[in-house]
């Protein structure tokens, strides 16, 4: 079973960045989605930052505001290395994610969550 080995996040200038590292090879899967789900301290706002590939080819990078239902696609701005991804988003569109109060890293493979890790 895949496990998330490490996570990280940062806000630098006009970018919000997340990193996820995992322990098993994910190549060759039909669809892989890496995401951070960020929730405000009062639980009233939730934002998902995501990056998806299908057959190892880029499909989408997006900000999904679960509070309003609005999803915004952004230009690809990510680096995938051996079992690690770093994804960058414009800070002005990520809402509560700029503050990183509480977050969960999630890896979905072929539509199923295979690994999750909370910030707490």
C-alpha cells in the first residue's frame, strides 16, 4: 500500500507551494491525482489544490473551492521527480490555502484515495 512519506507547504511571494513524497512507484497507473485539502480553523472554508496526470501525461492543475463549488484551472507549474511532486499556485486565487491552517495531503490512483496524511 502506498504511503505518503513526507509533505511540505510554503507561501513565498505570489506563490503557494505544496510538496508530497511517497514510497511506491505510481507510474503506469491510468490516473493519478495529488492534492492538498486545506480547511480554515472554523471549518467553514475548504479548498483543494490539485495536480492530475493520466497515463503519465499532464491533465490539469486546479484550485477547487469546496465552499463555493468554484473550480479554477491554472497553468501547469509543477515538478515531478522520483516519488516526489512540487506544485505551485498563484497565491491570489487559493483562498484559505494561503494561510495553511489545517490540511490533508491525498494521493488518488484511478479514482480511489490510496494514501492520506493530515497536518495534525
